[in-house]
C-alpha cells in the first residue's frame, strides 16, 4: 500500500518535573530534508535523533520539534550577580535613580541572566526517544491514511485510462479506413495515371507509419503494471513515477500517429487524466 509524504504526528510524555513534547510534520520532497528545532543543551543527541527519523520516514521535507518544559520548582536560569552589579555601577555614573530602578534596567542587559549547562539525564533521554517513537507512529498512520486516499484516486484514473484505451482500439479500424480513403481521394484529385500495384505498395507503407498496434499493447501493459505496483506491499512512489512516464510516452505516440480527430480527442482526455496522476504522484513516498 502506498503512503503519502504529507503527515503530522505529536506525542507528549510527562515526567515528575518536566513535560516532553515531540512534533513532526512532513511534506513532499525528492529526498529526506530534515529541519530540527530543539533546546541547545540537547544538540549532542541531534544526529542520533535525525537517524531515527530518517530511517522511519525515508523521504519528505520534515520539521522535527522537541519541547522540554519545566513543570517543577527547579530552574536552570540564575541571576548573574557580578554582571548585574557592574551594570548598576556604570548606570549610577551616568544616571540618577534608586537602586530598584537601576536593577530593572540592568536586568535587561546581555549576560544579566546565566543558564547552567545541564547534562542530559539518561532517564530523560529515554523518555525523549519514547516520545519520538510515539510521534513517528502517529505520522506514519497519518501518511498511510492519506496514501489510501491517493491509491483510490489513482485506481479510478487508471480505470478511466483503460476505458479510453478501449475506445481507441474500437475506433482504430474506422481511423485506418478513413486515412486510406483520404489518400485514395488525394491521388484521384491529381488526375494522374498510376501503377495500381505500386500505389498499393506505397499505400501500405504509408499506413504502416500510422499503425499504433504496438503502442496499444504497450500502453495496456503499462496500465496493468501501474495497478500491480500500486497494490504491492511497499510504497514506491519513484517506481510509479517511472511507469507514469512510460504511459505518457505511449499516449503521446498514439496522438502523433492518430491523424484522426475522434482519436485525437480521446488522446487529449488520456493526457488530462495522466497529468492529474502525475500531480498527485509528487506526494507519494
């Protein structure tokens, strides 16, 4: 079953003094394009987390966000007393005011607050990976649901293309007769005596140039192969993309050889359906 590259997953884990939230969003992309947002003190684990995400999602433009909120009484930020006192001393030299007012001003300056570098607790990191795994489960479920919608749309459009191909096959004898009649009339209008045998040979050669038997067979095979690949156990958007290119090639050749308005109209409808398939194909994993 195919999967969409569009999805969203979120998972929250509550620890005694921290709340860990992981969010993952993805859109279509030719390869894995991962953007990670996380607190600076967790950056040492970024490569490992990226690898877990890439192995799970395979392809897509992915936004990964990790939020860690303190829910207990502890805090990692402290007032930088040395810096604040220096700021207040400098302010007293250039401005008048009470100490409280000067303190308010000093706290707005750079380095007024300092954050202690914390080592990641092993239990906390296990919780982060568990939250990530939960978010990945959610986004993959989302992708599968979207893939189901895409699969139904593809099958409907392939069925339309197969019916249009049947219509092409049905009017092909009429097309060939019309082309033959058109050529014979053109020769008669020339009012020139021709060798009948030679004319028949030339006519057969000319008609062979407009024969679409091979294209009809190949197009039918490509449409069947697309359906089989669509129902395979793995999602392979690139392979389906290659098959759709081959489908387009046969449709274009039929159109260039048609030389018959009713068939060309069918070809236009086939191109329209195929274009819709190609647009949706961009979202398939």
